[in-house]
């Protein structure tokens, strides 16, 4: 007897593959959510209506002498419950592919999906704008409270209201509906719950911005890590796409923005004791389309202590107001594998950073960067020297 995890396409009828149809017809038991089972209720089968993985495993174990087909919407490899279920069943089950919602939807609207970014909004509603900013095509699998209106509102908030939006509702069913318009046009659109969305941004960034010109940021008197220093400091962090990053002493948010472009599937948390700095960081996050940035007002140490569930992978320390020792210790307590980069413009800050890292037995590297820019004065080009900056890297020694 065999167990199959079957992708039934959009509605289990017109988009059901022949292979899946044969498996369902030969099964003794069909298991799945109500919508998955409905197309097959006319068959002479035993039905179990559930989508909870633990319950499905129990049903399969209790009916080990029967052929069982577990029905999944779309394709089992696309944000499907099949992932958790197959991990529990191991080699007891065979996965059979179906037609996924992006494949079906793209064929309907004539889009090529081979370079599309796929994003599930089940359980959260962030990392929308930054992904649209960095990809021409983004497919959003909606769920929970996230709606097309929410996505369009977010894109407008982050200055991408001209993004082209495709909304697909009840795909594969008789009441299928496809709507097209810009984010600003569809900001108040009311959709059915069963829907997906594609955002097409033909002005997307086809590179990861680095060393962004200082003049591009919204600024006031709040200190800012200058472009050349910022570029080197952020590059030394080796940020991965899913990393959680801390920007301690976020200032104008210039480092937060360059971090955010490197972790479009992660998050950047900025902290600053200056409320003007927090406001500037958020203004720049809107300007640069980075909705994966959250800036908070307060002492970095106290804020980090207050969030037990935030485990940083990378951290930049640009300002501590004298709390270097406690901050560095706390970051390594939160994650012993964290990578730190600290900038220092004074020998005292350099000494404090090296001392605390040495006491923690961390590996350190120090670079001193001197930047000289040209400046036009009349008909002459003069050199304008910036203050030298020390860049300190710190991470725990790798165990052999």
C-alpha cells in the first residue's frame, strides 16, 4: 500500500494532471482540506477533512493497509503543507507534482516567470517594498490578513505607486477574475480571500546599491557614516539575504539602507537615543523603498534586552554614547556567532572596542581608512580630506 502527496492544481478539475487523476481514482482514502476534497466527493472513497500534518500522519498510520492520497492545492513544492508533512512521513510517501498558482496565473496574463521572485505573506506583511524595489517581477502568495490593497498601500507609501499590479482571484474556478492596474489605482481594491498578486516594476534596481552618495539621503544635523566608510563597513559584514541586522546608533539610516538591500528576506533594526535620528532613518527607508527597516528610539542595550525573540546575525556599531562594553557583550550573548563591525573616529573608542573584544576572546581585525575627495574651487580642483576612521571587525573564534 502506498501514500501519495498530490498537487491538484487550481481546482482539482481542469488543472489536474493525468498522473494525479489516476492516483486519486485508485486511492482508498482521500485526505485534505474541505476545498481540496470537494471536487472528488462523488467518488466512492473514504474522506478525512483536515490539513493538520500531525492528524494526517495519524490517519495514514491507522490505515496503513490502504492506498492514501493527501491532496494539496497547486503544486506540492510551492509554499505547500507538503513540506512539513513529507518531513514527518519520510520515505513513506511519494510526492506528485501539480500545476502551481504562479505558473497558471502567468500563463493567463502572458508573463514569463523564470526570473520571478516568490514571496509568501502567510503570517506577515513586510518585506514587500524592498523586494519589489529589487526585482522586476514579484509573485505574492497572500494569506491571513494580507490583501492586495495592503500591498498597493505599502508600495505607495514607499514611493512605488506606479508599479504595475496583476490580481488573480479564484484561479481555475468559474468565478475566476483577473484585474490589472497600478498600485496607486488599486489602493482601495477589495478582493476575494482566495487570490494572488504579481507586481511588475520595470524601474527595479538590477544591482545592489553600495556606497550610495551622501547627497541622496535626507539629512539634517544628525551624524552620518559617509559613503566610502559605509560601503567598506557594510561589505565586511557579509550580509546574507535572510539575515537579521542591528544598526546601533543608526543616525540618518544610511547604513540601515545599505544593509536592507542586502537582506531583502531579513530585517534591519536601527536604534538611536536621538529621536530625530530615528525619524530620519524611517524617512530614508521610505525614500529608498526599504520596508524591512524598523528604527526605534532609545538606548541600544535596553532595546536589545527588551526583545528576546530578536537574534541578530550581523551588527554595525556606529555610536554608543559610552556604552561600548555592555553593548558588545550583549550582542555576543544574543548570538555567539554574530559578526560585528564597529567604526571609531577617536583613539579612545578604538581602545575600548579592542579591549572588550579581547576580553571576550573574539577574533579582531582593524583597518584605518582615510578618504580624500576632490572639491572644485573656482577653476581649480582641490583635495578635501575627511577624518580618518578605524573599522574594527569582531567575531568569535571558530571551533576546530
